[in-house]
C-alpha cells in the first residue's frame, strides 16, 4: 500500500517545474487537508469510524479533479 501512495504523489509532480510544480503541491496539500477535515467531522458528528483507505481515495479524487 505504501508503494501505491508514493507512486501516486510522484505521478502528480513528475515532469513539473517552477510554478506548475508549486501549484501541484498546493493542490495535493489542500485536497489532503480538506479530506482529513471532512473525515474528522464525520467521525465526531456522525459517529463514523476511522477509514484511512477512504480518506486516501478522497485525496486522490480531489487532487485529480481540482488540479
């Protein structure tokens, strides 16, 4: 699983330089923070259980659809 995660993030930034690289990292950062925040809220307010795989899938989804 770790290998899949590393290769996903390397695909996002491969071949990018300068401003495009910075934009790609910002998109990954915001998608990660937003996904974690929403998952945290669901755990606290909707009594959901921690699901790391679900959070990672949402981060990937948001990264590809925003970027």
